[in-house]
């Protein structure tokens, strides 16, 4: 049987643009993984790795016009958004190059023998080494930043791990283009092109997670798809780490005092956040706890005005559009659910933004309204109107893990008056990033960033954004009583590489 073709599709029309490739067979997946495995040695030198990452960033920017044009044709996200996302992707590659140069990620710790300790301490030297080939599963909604050259790939290469990327079916032509650019950058440093493998097709993704030479995996996508791969990773004869980002509701709590103080600003800010990118952000606020009464009414009026002025938009593919239209209709049909601005189909290929309201009491106990506590991908949010703090606590106690949780406080509450600190404490167990008087859309690439959260937001405690994302692809190893001449340079007393380290209990920089 001939391999199935892989088509580039225009989401604005639903029509096929061009055949890009064919779905990879099991043999082709095996070849890609083995080529990546053979490329490990070329990444062993940290100087070469850092140079490769910077060259990759330069090459992506040099190809900007063609990349953005290809991405827009397949995603309809628009040149402005895509140009910014490509810049973020290039910045991320350079940031990881700086991390590789610095070397602190190796976590070098050296203990000389100490016979006076109880029990005695032998000569011990510990650092981290790369795991091996990393399988990367691209996301639909960030064709640059969470795809072939995205954070999983950048952090894995920085750790010294080659990658094999399973492309997302929404942007196969862009995936091929970006892979070509990365391989060109690799060639400039005599790194084999197999260091970045690329495969297409659902079955290829399944074969990839099962391959015995794949040492870890990174995934961004749906709960259903991510959980299936997570289970497959755990069921292997040799289980591997699976760092998956699956789904998030990203709750927002608006205090009554905050609503009374700045209802217009909160309503407008919420509208901008929930409709950004046609609601296709993993950190879109999907549930908002807002007070009843005049302050809450004013907030809803502001939200209504802002969302009503939002143009219909194109989702990333027609399957997502169909799921969105069906999902909001099912939610809107529940008892006591109202639609001040009705979300749903905009035109034949578009969707309209909107929001639903429901009494918070409907969410405080298990029942048919639990559907409102599940992510609905697209430009919609649910506003749950609460009567008192007891209802807020009851709803929060029922929420699953999230990437973010947000609280909107008044000036006095932010200064320490009232329940501000208490609400922050209630939100902290729910999410990996807790925001005060901001909106969750927009994930800065910064050393202190954490993009992860309790399950089902992610399947591990790690982050996929920020410098510490590199830790996912490494493991510690300690040498005991090894002769100095046999030790890796990173662990020698004279520190020939000038690495930050902890030496006999003292931090050296």
C-alpha cells in the first residue's frame, strides 16, 4: 500500500494547497531515530552546540519572509503575529546558547574525601549528561515557538540531545522549511543533518514514542492525544520521561472590590486575552469567577461591548472549528447558562467570539455543568457569577491542574488588605504560574519563567519555556574515587572549562 500523502491545507478555505510529503513508515521512523542517535557525538562539544544554536537563530531570521509567508498560508495567524513568534523563537535559541556557554546547567558538584564525616565521604563528583534522542511533538497553535525549532527542540539541542520531530498536520510545509533551515545551520558546524529529524503522520508519531533509541519526549497538544502518548511512554519495556502539555482552563478570580474599582478595564482586558489569536492560546482564560451585583454587572457590560466588537476569525483547521461550534453549543444548552454574546460559527470558515455566564453554585458540586470546567479551544470563556467567598472556594476546590491562575485585586487588596494573600494561597496549588492584576496570555521567555502545572496541564513538574527547560533532557551521574586523569574535564579539580560549580560545599562562579 502506498504511503498516504501529506497535504498543506489553507484554513481560510479548507482547500488543499500542495502535497508536501508522505507519511513516514515504521522503517523511515527507525532511520530518522538512528540518524539522530549517530549525531550525538557532534553535539558533545559545548562550544559547537552554542555556535549551532546561534547560527540556527540567524538562519531563521535570514529566511523570515519565506517562513512567515508559508506559515500564514497554513495557519491564517497573520504576518504580524507570525513575525513576532519567529523573533521569539530565534531569541529562545540564542538564550539557550548563552546557557550552554555559561555551563551552570551541568550542576557540577565536587566533594573531596572526608574521613571525619559520619559516615565517611569518599571522593564524589557529580554533573549532568544528556539523555539521548528526544522525540518532539509539534503544537498546532504555535507553528514556530512550539514546533520544529521551538522550545522543546532548542532546549534538547542545548542539552546535547538530537531530536526527531513529529510535525503537526496543520503546518507540514512550514515544518519541512524550518527543518531545512536547521539542517543548513548544522552543516555549517560539521554536524550531521540527522541531528534534526522530521517525520509526518499519526502512525509515525506512535512509532516514534515506541522506538528503543528515543530517550525522552516533549509534547504540546490535547489531553486525549498527550495522555495516549504518555501512557505509551510509560508502557515501553524501558519507560522514558514524557514531558507533555495537555490542557488548561486558566481560571481567573475577580474580587468584588476589584470589579467595583475598575470594571471597565477588567472587562476589556479579559476580552483581549480570551480572543487573542482567535482564542487559540494554551493560557487563554477559560473560566472567570466574577461577583454578582452592580460591580459584576458593570464588568459584564464592558466584556460584552469589547467582545461584540471582535471580528470573526479563522481557526487553525476545520476540525477545530467544528469542535468549537459543537462545544459552545453543548455548553450553552445547559440549564441556567446564558450567552450575552453568543459564540459559534461566524461564516463558512470562521468563528465568532463570545462568552457564557452561569451561577457559580452550578459549578460547586459535581453534575452536568462539569462540562464548563473543561477547556474549549477557541474564542470563548465562561463567567461564573458568585454570591460570596464560600462559592469561590467551592469552585476552586473542584478545578483540575492548570498552567496559570489569575486574581484581579483592588489597590488596597494588592497592598495587603483583605483576602488578597488568601486567594493567592488558594490559587497556588492549582497552577504553575499565578498572576496578579494581569492576563495569562503571553509567556515571557525568561530564566524565572515556569510554563507547566499540575496534571492535566502537564505530565511532569518541569517547564517548557525558560532556561530551566533544559533540565528535562539531562540526568545526573556521580563518579566515586575516579582517578583525576580519567574524569571528564567538567569534574576535574583545576576546572579547565571554568564552569560554575559547588566545590567542597562552596559555590564557585
